[in-house]
């Protein structure tokens, strides 16, 4: 099972040239078991409202359509994920990344991300 970070999710849906060759192959090989965290919907919506990204639809509609078109599975944020994120070492202060790392750990998933900080977390398998 693979969890996409927000960058990889946007890359898959809108700019596939952002994905590494390994990332693209991993997505293809694991079709049907690729997950996107609900925290990525939140990050996407914040970036949209800050005008950091443009979307052809509302953030919610874009997120839902992207999941559907690419056969992705939404991964909810649970209490376990929230508590685990708070317990992670202070390697990286980005809340979104910490929630993604925690989600990957709690669900025993590899995290598809180019983020160099994430590799430093214990018990985290990163693919890029």
C-alpha cells in the first residue's frame, strides 16, 4: 500500500512531469492500493485560498474528482494518527508532513514523497 504526499498527489493528477521515474512506476505497479490522506485535501484547500495554486474546480470537487479518475482511496485522519503525529521526533515542524508520516506508520504504508526530511523519521519507508 502506498500513501501519496500532497506534492505527489498533485503531480499525479495535474503535472506528471513532477514525479520521478520511480514514483511513476510505483503508482502504476500499485494501482488500486494508492491512498491520499484527508490532510492533503486540507493542504490543497489552504493553498488554493492563499492563491498559491489554481484549480479548475472548487478544492473539494477537484479532490473528489481526482480520487475518482485515478482510482485513489481517501485515508481519513483518526485519533491514533493525530496522537502519533504529536509523538514523532521534532525532525520537521510541518504539520501536514507529520500527519502524513504518522498516517503511513499507523497503516504500515510506504510514503511516496520527494521530501528529504521525511526519510529521517523512524519506521518510515519513503519511495521517490
